[in-house]
């Protein structure tokens, strides 16, 4: 499931909430996640040479080099016995195209 599908699924679930306390809890979690995400972005400096390296790798990547989350999760479990769980969904605050 890609990020846009995850957002739509989350929005539908939020729209079905009838309990004001639950809705406030969800809102608080999202606000906290966005604040933490912003703090992390502002506190980590990535050297320009590393940004360029990553951009070059992305530019040269082929579609077969990418995995959907579900496929990666299965691979990690089978190969390394790692169980993945997503607790927060990061929502980009900008349309930077990255």
C-alpha cells in the first residue's frame, strides 16, 4: 500500500469516528507526530555530498529495484525474522516532490 492509499484509508477511518474523546486522541497523536517529524528534520544536518549521492542513486534506480512495503515486510521477516509494525504515519508538510 503506497502512502496515498494509506492516507485515504486513515481519512476514512477518522471520518467514521463518533466518539469525541477518541477523535481528540487521534488529533493529539497526529499533532505530536507532525511536531516530532518537524523537529527531527530541523535537528539533523545532512551533508551536501550525501544528498547528492542519494539523488544519484535514485536517479539511476530501475523500477525493479523498488519494493512495495508489504513485499519488503515479508522479505525482512523471512530473511531476518524481523517483524515490522508501523505506529505513526509521517505526513509530508510540503510538496517538494521528494
